[in-house]
C-alpha cells in the first residue's frame, strides 16, 4: 500500500466530500478546493433518495418511442433546448445505444455494485459524526394510477429480481396505509423496504465538511484550472487565484464541471448538464414518513427537515443555460396532483445540474497515464446514493489496492480517445 501524503480533491459536493473524508481517514492530508461553499452545487437540492435497490437504468428499450410524449406533454419530465440539440445529438445517440437489452443488463449490474452497500457505508459514518437521524432507512414507495403501473417495464421487474432486490407490490388500502395523504387514485405501488432517504442533503455535505476540517483537513475557496508536472514527475495544481499547490494525489470530483478538468489530462468525457428542479414547502400540510416516487409524473416527494420537497425534471439546455423557473412551478402542480391536500405557500425553489453520462454510469478511473490522479464524477441521478462507494473505490485506487468491485464499467476509456 502506498499512501499519498498531500491530496487535493477538486470539488466539494457529496462525491468530493465523501472522498475527502475517506482519504483523510486513511492517512492523507486533504485539501478540498471548490469555488463554492461545500454542497452548493448539485448536491444542495436533490430529492434525497438513497436507493440501494436502484438497478433500472434510465436508458431502457422503448424509450425512443416515449420521448415525444415526455417532451410534448404539458407535465412531461423531459425538456430539450432546440438551440442545444445539435451539441446534444451525439450524447443522445449514445443514450439510445445504452438502451439495447444487452447494454441494459451490463449497466444494471454496474449500478447494483455501486448502490447495494450505500447504507452499510453511510449509517456507521453518520453515527460516528453524531448525526444518526440524517440518513433514514425507512423504505421508499413508487406509485402509479395504472393497475400494476408502478412495477414498470417487464425488463425492470426482471432486473430487480435478478439482482435480488426486495420489493413488495402493494395496492389500494395498502398504499393508503403507507402514505395516507396520497390521492386515492393511486392504485398501484411498489414498496422497497431497503431504500431510504437523507433528511437534508445540503446539511449532509456540511456535516462532512465540518468533520474534515475538525480532523485537520482544509477547504479552500478556489477553482482548479490547470496542472503542471515537474521533470521528476511531481504534480502541481494551478488554481484560479494564481496559487500553485503541490500534490501527491488529486481527485477530480467537480460534478458537471468535471469534463473540463478531465481534458487537462487528455481525456474526453461527454458529460451533459441535466437540469432538475425542486420546490420545498415548509408547511405543506402533508404528513409523510418516507419518500414517494410518482412513477406516472416522474417526481419524488420527500419529507425533509426543511419541509416537503417535490423534485423532478430533466432539462437539457447546456452547462451555461439559465434555469427555467416555470419548470420549478410545475413541481407544485405535480405535487398537488399526487397529494391533494398540499399547502403551496412559502415554497422555496431551486435548480441544479446533474452530471450525466449517456449510459448513466459515473466515471471512476485513473486519469490517462496517471497513477495518483483519480476521476470520480458523472453520477447523474444517483450521486447521493453512490458517493460513499465512490469514496471507497477512490481510496483503493489512490492506495494502489485492489478495488472491492470490478470498476471496468466506469472506465474513462469507454468514451473513446480525445
Ligand atoms: C433534481 C435532482 C434530484 C436528484 N435526486 C437524487 C436522489 O434522490 N438520489 C440521488 O442519489 N441523487 C440524486 N440526484 C443526483 C445528485 O444530486 C448528484 O448526482 C450529485 O449531487 C452530484 O454530486 P457531485 O459532488 O458530483 O457534484 P456537485 O454537488 O455539483 O459538486 C461539484 C462541485 O465541484 C465544484 N467545482 C466546479 N468546478 C470546479 C473546479 N474547477 N475546481 C474545483 N471545484 C470545482 C462545484 O463548485 C461544486 O461544488 C438528484 C439531482 C437533481 C438535480
């Protein structure tokens, strides 16, 4: 085992901060570099679902036929900017390729490997940090208005069964018992007893950041903009402020901004900004103990510390496009369709960009030609769920240990050469 002494983690979101804590725990002196405060990127406002049993990829057979209705329906989940479409086209083609049944099975297995241990890693960490209630393994409910609708595609059912995911089909009165405030029109449900949620995703990152600093780590408000190599092979990070910082190990965990940093090492990663939205209602009038996903409307409703959060939307408009707040307002309508008694006043709105690869799998790999520069980004819809396992694998790569799972599905070379 070789322990790099000075490690820089570029990006202080949920992925970077989990990596930082894990590397610090194993003897590294860690500096997190981020132009924003910890957790102010995509990790701020997600739905909080921790989905140990998520094994159904986003790209599934038949998706192409659904795209028109997703885009054209007034409450559809997908929006694509026409101006961005030419740049998005190659990514979309790869996304369609990922939906081939052979690829779906491969992606599903790779998802399961990253998700199945999430609570085993999070829960002891939360106890250690004195926050045992921040992550709750209380189950998750999917619902639909259509008979057996929540079960989804036959292939989805097969993937869950093959992975040994525990779930119970529920209907009518059973759904009302689990979530009494739900509209009675939701007749089909699946309950996943081994999933759960984080009661405040932003505070989770702050708790990790606080622990890092209290244990001697550093958080530096700056941005990584370049790297230099001395003839003896020593690495130096060049920061936006002009500062230069030597490192023995470097982790690129800058979420949707990571492809620019990967390019510093000659890697080409087609990463799309997939914008999502939330509204959080401090006094929603809805009593709910577990997260509910409305399968028909593609929204999540989660009981957070700050109130009820309704989350959804997948908008492809490019990294620099401004949020379309109309899509956040839509969350209120969709929430009220799901929970008829919803009290809308005092809603706070947010939008953030998922770092999305076309196959839905993250990049977890060494940078080309580097042993101690690790890419850890591209977690799309599951960054909160995947972060602790990403950290465990980053630590293994950084220490030259054998990773506990096969990491070849997350390789950077799967996108081809630059
Ligand atoms: C609406 C919505 C709902 C979601 N729901 C869920 C869910 O229920 N469950 C789940 O598991 N996941 C969910 N996700 C996905 C999850 O939130 C993301 O995958 C995750 O937050 C990504 O974390 P990250 O640390 O990679 O990125 P971020 O949180 O975006 O952090 C990246 C950081 O890198 C910093 N950075 C940028 N450039 C540089 C640079 N040059 N140098 C240094 N730092 C830099 C940024 O400032 C930022 O702080 C959801 C996402 C959205 C949008």
